[in-house]
């Protein structure tokens, strides 16, 4: 999976999957799923995808026929809760795939959008791409109603990045 993401790293510069719904599914034989989720959330948010949700499964707790690993052993309640979550999120993903309305960005999305915009100061190709997409002065990757507080948050970030970007591009 890491190699797959590395091969698609250009999507941090050219958000070609912008607005596409995505569901993060993590399986593990023990711990570590929270760290993996944070990394994958940052990745799909940087690619401007619409994160529908996540499913995290610790396989010894989820599959009855698995050999217990330390404290991780089959838990019927966790299994049933996981099954319910999978069905809900699968339905939500399916519905999102059929809809044309765009998600309202979170503060995290607005933060990432503005951080990614900084590439226009270090790469001519990125600046041209972002200009052609109409993103350089936009509030977000697509036109969506953003509440006034989030809009101000984004404008402050844009201003800070513009100041720093101009200093970087002028060499000071």
C-alpha cells in the first residue's frame, strides 16, 4: 500500500481525484491502526478526496477462527458492531458515489488546501495547474458553501502562505 501511495504522490500537487468519495479500510493483527488511519486520512485529504469514513479491524478480535494474539481475542460484540459499521459505511459510500453534491470541507481540509497551495511558489508547473483549475484565489478545491468562520480561517492561512511564499520565491 505504501508503494501505491508513493507512486501517486503527484496527486499532492495535482488533485485529480478531487471530490471523489473514499472509504479507508484498515486491517491489522494487533495495534497500529490509529497511526495508519492518521496517515491515510492526511493522504486522501491532500488528494482532495471526500472521506466518507473508516473501518478498522483487528483480525484476532474480529474473526472467530483466528488464534488469539496476547490481549486480542475474538469478541462477538466487536464483531457485530464492526459488521454494522461496514454496512452503514458501504451504503454511505455507494450513495456518495451516486451524488453530485460536494462535501463541505472541514478545518483540516481547509488547512491542507492552503498548505498545498504553497506549491505555487516553488513550482511553475504547479502554479500553472492551480491557475488553470481556478484554485489560486479560491476558498477550496471546488465551489461549496463554507461557513463564515471557516472562510476567515482559510483567508488567514492564505495570507500567511502568500507572505511566506513570496519571500521564498524572491529568495529573501
